[in-house]
């Protein structure tokens, strides 16, 4: 160990490395390139990972939608093709029977799935906007960013069937003049006055929806459009650690049971499992991360092998010098450690330079992609990866250095001296 | 200083074995300046290599300053070389990316002498060979004679018990040869034991004793009247 921190050792190493600068530079470039690729790739894939995370952060990852369709099999005396309708009562049944469900939000909409959007007006301004009937639970599944001073629908709104609404950014822009106070203002939805209690920030993620969406209490929606206990669809979030696919199946089976649908009828209820899709995308991102790891390490390996190769040539060139050193009293161990240290030192220098260069490139890419719509956020290489890479380099540098080092000491000093 | 008894060495060349040293007996006292002469193939270099612990004899005894040299592993041999021996080669064998001073300091590095002291001692020996002003020059900026003087300074830097010179003048013209021999004689005058392998009569006669080798045996071993090289310079 003393050897490592001895100034003399390093002088010897700098001496022999500095002897052939071009060769040293080429050697360094080999590993530098490897580590650069490794850092850039793993950083970029991390950035993509982060990008996907951000895309999905606004929606519970284990969430799904379930809606009713029509039967495709006769059952209990009902004919095929019976149109099914989800009911508010299904919620309690699902909550009670399927413990994996964390949140369930029944939703209704006017303006999607064939229904015409509501006419919304304020003074002279008017437009068509989709209107959703919602419970407060909905924000647990798909959090809505509400602008300052506003709020989403709360339990009291539901209880009292208040005529309040949360509008979108676009709706606000189109119905309210600049400088006008939106919160507390009134708008007309299909000829009924509603008070605005919040403005939500539009987020492209989380399925359908837009910047013109209007949310009103489910109970108010029911009264306004006379929907009774009918529910358009359920937004459901399962607990994080459960198998969403299984939960989806359980829910559909339960619904089939409630609605007297044949257990094998696959078309009766439709569903979209966001959790499953999310899992696929995460899996894809993981695959890319893994791939970049493999490619990066392989490139580092190639670079380190290059170092070994060049050191081997260098040892051959220096046979005589090493012979002289040994005639002057260098022990085989001293010769061996010198060459290994040269290898490790070159590898480390190249590695650190590659890391710096890679980090620079990553921040450059990051600044280019900041403003475009691309799932790429904060590309960083986790510190353990960097340390791991450095460790790999030291280990590989040592291992690869062993070959020329062994070669150097395997030549007898007498033969080394004789060589011309 | 050097005690050799019945030294044998043979080299395997495929199926044949080449008997190079066929029982050498040699005794060298401290302070001697001995020339080993012989035509090529007489075994003089092999003998020097064995004396220099660069090679090992097949049989026989070798005592260096009372230390039996036997069954050395490389590490031990390296330690002994560093402690007991200084080498001067025909082709100088300076390390070409090190300055004259650094070359001279190299054996001291392997003795783990601290840098400051190493440089001081290297400068002292460079001064002795008259190359103090050339300390920072690289070998390729020096003439052949200067290179060999640096090599001698390097061999002396470790303050060895015996200086082994393998054809030290082999690559030099006669004038520089005499300069180098003058230096070797001066070092010998200081009491150092020196062995010079050569095939040049005039160089051999600048030593105090000549050992003639032929076909692996010593055919003649005589003390001679030393010719001072300085008379030629």
C-alpha cells in the first residue's frame, strides 16, 4: 500500500507514460470513449425513465377504467345484445368485495362517447365543453392541479348537490376576460348557473381529457342530466403492490355477477388497464436501461482491452528497459506493480475524463430537449453506476495490466538485456 | 571478494546441450581490477552473467563477499544485485526518457532512498565522471563516451561491492575507450573491485590481472603491469 502513495512510484509512472505521448493519448481515448458511451447511454435511458415517470406521475400507476358494453351471450333468460348500465350501487359492491381496490370513482360525462358537449356560456361568450360529473375521490386517482385559490369538488358539494364547477384553463381563457376574477364567478352550463370554484391545469397524461374540461359534482350532474344512478364508467385505483391484471379480472367478474351476465361473456364490460400499460412502458424503459448498461460495459471492456493491448506492445518495446531496471535491482514485484499501476492509472484518467465528457453531453441533450414534447427529463447517471463504472475500470485495468506485467517479469533480465 | 569453485554451466539447444563453462575456479580479492578475456564463445559473458546473478550456474559454488549465492529467486537476486553489484554494459543501456541524473539515481530508487538524497548522490557521482553540467540532458543528447560515463556513474551510485563491466568499450572508438578506461582505473584506485570483460588486448592490459578463458576453462590467469589509460588521453 505504501507503494501506492509513494511519490517516487508515481514519478516512475509519469515518466514512462509521458515517454510516448501519442500512444498514451490513443490509449486513453479508447477507454474514454467506452466510459463516455456508458455514461451517455445510461444517463439518456435514465432521462427517458424519468420522462415516463413524469408522464404518469399525474395518475395512479395501478389505475384502470371499467365501462359497460352490451352482452354477447344469453344468460338467465336475457337475450344477447342487452345494453348494460353501470350503477352507483356497484361502487359499494366493488369496495366491499374487492379489498385490493384503493379508490373507486364513478364518473359521468357529457361530451364524450357520442353525447353532445354541454353549451356553456357567460354573458356574451359561449362555447361547447365536455362536462364531467365527479366525486372528490377522482383526484386521488388522477390528481388535478388546481390553480391558486381554487379547489376541486368536495364531499359537501356532493351531499348538497351544489351547483359549483371546476373549469379548464382554456374555458377560463375563453369565457373570462383578462383580469377578471374567475373563482367565484358564474357560468351557465346548459342554462343552469354554476359557480366556479377552481381552475385546473391541463395535463396531457392520464388518458382522455383536455384543457376545456368542466368538472361538476356527480350529484349535480345527476340532477342536471337526469341520469339517476347511472354511471358512465369507473376510474379505479388498486393498491401499489397488487397485481392490477388480476384486480381488473375480479372487478369484471363481480360486475358480471351483479348485472347477471354470463361469466364467460368477455364483451359485456370494457376496460382499459392503465397499470398494465404503464407496466409495459416501464418494462420497455427498463429494457433500454439494461441494454445501455450492457452496451456501455461492453464498450468499456473493449477500451480496457485496448489499454492492455497497447501496454503489451509497450512492454515488448521496453523489454530492454525493464531488463536494465531489473539488473539495477528492481524486483519482479516492483516491475509488475509498476505496469499494473500504469494500466490502472491510464484507465482511471480516461474514465474520469469520459465521465466528465459524458455528463457534459447529457446536460447538452437535456437543454435541447427541455422544450419539446418528449419523454426525457433530468438525465442523470446514478452515483452507484458511476462508482460501479470506476470500480469496474480499476478491476479491469488491473486484470488487463496483469497480462503485460506478467509478460514483463517472465522475461529473464539477461534475455531482456541481450535483446537489441 | 569473489570466490568461485568448479562452476559449470550448459545451455540446452534443442536436443543438444552446449557446455559453456567447464569447471571455473576463480578468486578475486577486494580492490582488484580484473580483465576477463577470450574469443567469442569462450564463455566470458556467461561467466559475467553468473557473477552478476543474471544467470545461475548448474553446479559449483559462488561466494560474493562471504555470501553464498545459491538458489536465488528473482526477488532475492534483484535485492542482491542492487546491494552488491554495479553493471556497465556494452550498449550503455541507459533509459532514454530519463535524464542523465535520473538514470544515475535509478538504482537508488530501488534501494528506496528518498528523492532528495537520491538526487544529491546522483549528482555527486555525475561529478565524479565529469558530467555534472550534463545532468539534465537525455541520453540521446550525449556522445557515446558520455553515455558510458553516465552508465558507470549509475553503476557506482549504489556503491556496490563489485563493478561488472561487459565490454564497456565495445561500442566506442579508441580515444573514448581510453577515457572510459581511465575512469574505470580511477574508480579502481579508490579501492573498488572491478571486473571487465573484453576481447581487446590493450584494454585488458589496462587492468591489473588478466584471466584468459577458452572453451569454458581458464587457460591463463596472470597479474600484469597496469598500463595507465591517462597516458593515451
